[in-house]
C-alpha cells in the first residue's frame, strides 16, 4: 500500500493545533453565538477557525476539495480525488456554555476513504493522529483499543442528534437497553473525542445516529488504526456520509449491533 504524503499528516496536525490556539484564546470570553436550529449553535469562533483552515488548505493544496461544517463544501475542483473534512469545533454547545470538552477534527479522504486524521483537545493538550496502515497515536505514543470482552465489563458512550426532541422515546429506549447491559454509559457531547477515547481504550464502545462527515471521518480512522472496529448500525463498513456509527474494541461489536437490531 502506498503511504500518504507526509505533508498530509503534517498539515492536519498544524491545522488542529492552530484551531486549538484560537479556541483557547476565546474560551470563557464573550463571543457571538447564533442558532442554526432550535438547539444547534454556531459561534464566531467556529467561523474564525474554519476560515483559518480553508485559507491554509487553499494555499497548500489548491487542487483538493474541502468539506467543513460551517461554510459547506467548496474550495477545490469537483473532480478532485482528495477531500479535507473539517470540524472547527466539535462540541460547540459545550464550548458556548463554558464546558471544557471540545476539539478540532480534520481528516483527509482519498476517493471517499479517510487516509489521514487528526483530532486535538486543547484543554487536555491531547493530539490524536492516524495514517492509514500506520497505527494511531496520542501525543506521538501508540494507542490501542481496550480488551473488554463483554458488555457488562464495558464503559460505553453515545450522543444525541440535534433533532433529539423529535426522537426522545427512540433514543432513550436504546440508551436504556445499553445502560441495562453495560458497566456504565457516558455522554460527553463531542463525537470526535468519544471515538478517540475508544481508540485509546478509555471507552470500550460508542454509538450514535445522524452524525455528519466532519464529526466522524478523522476519529473513525483513528479507531480503526488503534485496532478497533467501526461500522454503520447495520454492521456495514463505515462510510462518513452515511450518518450512523458504531465503534468498539471489536470484541463487543457484535453484542452492540445485536442490541441496536432489537430496537
């Protein structure tokens, strides 16, 4: 397998670290917050971070496409086989409320498949990275998924989509099913960090519906490169545009899929 250009990972790391600097410079200060939906927020910091990213990628890789949360998909030819997928602040609701659980997430996809990923949590100074076929790392040190072999021994995590008010019964029912079978279930409010924690063995599994490509593309690669498994709710191979995600250490994956299938 041909390895990715080293400049790809270097760029991903540079972007998320710079994003973290911008996030922390404004965290806890007064900044503009707007609504994209009833409970879906965007801040002026999201926009500042995304503009920084777009400017850097446009200068360094003018023939690459871009897909990012706040300003859509443009910045390169439609025929490009490379696409940068970026979330300027994953966990904007946390960020807007002063809760220090958020990150920046950037993946480079080649022909729709992530080949490089970087996720940076600036409050903990934790940088998660991966290149396809080269393993996953946290601050440069290799990471691996956990060894938990049963749901009763597993610490799980989930998230709720922005239309949660329309699907409360469905979401709470599945949450309850996992709560009844697992050691414990958590909800942090940032899918990229949730997935990275699966990769690092802090969580044993994660599930969520109606996610966007920028929520999952980088961190799903990090899970896979840490030895984990990532699929759709139906158990099909992970695709960042499909929305539903189940990620695990691999050992409890079948049990997680079975719990979901019963709903």
